[in-house]
C-alpha cells in the first residue's frame, strides 16, 4: 500500500525533483524499499502535482469550479497518478524521459477529474435525430454545400447507425458531452466510445460518398 | 442518470447543426489507433516531436486530429515538457500541431 503525504507542494519544489534524480535512477529508486523509495515517491508525487496543476490551469471549464475544488482535483489527481505510475513502473521502457512518461498520468487524471466534476449533477441525454436536420449554416456558399451535407448526414444517421451508435455520436459530437463523462455514465471506457465513433464515421462516410458528397480528411482539424 | 429521452423532448432540430458537426461526424479516422494505444505512445511521440521534430505516424496523427480529448492531453504534455528541451510552451505546441497536420494530410 502506498501512502502519499497530503501536503501542498510548491511548483518550484516539484520541478527540482527532476534535478534530484538522474533520468535512469527514477525506476531504480522507486523499486527499492525504505527511505530511498519514500523519498522517490515524494518526488514523484511532486511531479504529479505539477502535471495536474498544469492541466487544470489550462482547462477553461475548470475556471468556474473555484480554487478550493481545483486544489482538491489537483491533489486527488496527483495521488491517483502517483499510484498509477508506481503500478506501471514495469512498463516504462525508456522511450521517453521518465518525467515525460510520468507526466502523462498526471495530465490524464486531472483532465478526467475536471470533466467529470464539471458535469456532476448535470443530466446527460441520450437521444437520436428523428427527422432530417434543417441546416442552420449561415453563409450562402456554406448553405448550398454544407446544408446539403448536413441534411444528408442526419438522414444517414437515421438509416445507417444502430441506436447505440446514433446516441453516442449525438452525445459526443453534437451535444459535446465530454467522452470521460459519457464513459462514466454508461459504465464504459474512453477507448470503447472512441471505437464506436470510429465505426460511426466509417458508416457515414461510406453512405455519403456513395451519394456523391465530398468529405474532409483528417487533416482538416475538427477537434477544437 | 436519466440517460434516455423517450419523448425526444429536446429535438436536435432546435439546435445548430452545421458544418462543424458534419466535420466531426464524418472525419476520416483511418488508419485506426485506439485511445489506449495513443496513451501508451504519447510520451515518446510528443517528446520526439518537441525535441527533434520527428514526424508523427499516420495513425497517431489521425488519432489526434479525430479525438479531441487525446489531442488536448498531448498538447498539455508538449507544453509541460517544453522547457526541458529549451522551447517555450507555444513553440512546443506549434511543433506538435504542425506534426499533426503533416501526419493527417
Ligand atoms: Zn483518443
């Protein structure tokens, strides 16, 4: 059982942990026992605080949560990330710096916490498009092309997707429910929901291309 | 959770459904990469881009273009490690975004 001291860690102290241990000593120290390991775990926790704080600070949706809740999220995320790193030490293969590898756990945990906290108490509706969508595209050029495609997409969603695919696609891509929130509500995973989206996109593309529509590739970013 | 809306009380017709939704629904997410595999690779891939401008593989670049949450976390990681490689966070993110665009093109 890993015990992590609950204490505020200044960012400068967290950053100095990188200098304390050479890159190749992290795994070794964390795998030992006694005071050496305890010191390494404290340093790792400080790294996770840094990563979680960075992630929370860059998320606009965290602003309205207030500083107390943000600090709680940072500490909880850092605790969970520290445990995750310790549990997966064997999988660290040195393909990046240890600190880079560890940071991703802190970023993940903090991001998930913020998204779920932000949606706590909010209802997630799973619904389908039941009629062809009337486009609300505003520019005349977009209306001709985009409106036509929008209607075709809504028709294809009604005819080509399973009810589950349809509801997941609307929740994630139209209603903008965060994927980590939907996965929690549905008792599934980010991975499984992304696979559902992948299948949805393939089905819709096949149908729309067969109808003669021109669709974008992955290079035109849609994730902002 | 009230996750069903049997009466479709809030029909999508009342909402904006525009080119952004069409793009999100129909983006080409092939070649396939899962979110789990993205997470496994993200540290080495992002470090490679930030430190040495190593191009992204097509599956990784496409995944970041098609998966907003993994994209956000990769950008966050690039910002966080930037100073380790003597870059500003903005420079590190610019490298990553250029790599995503290059891989997904
Ligand atoms: Zn993903």
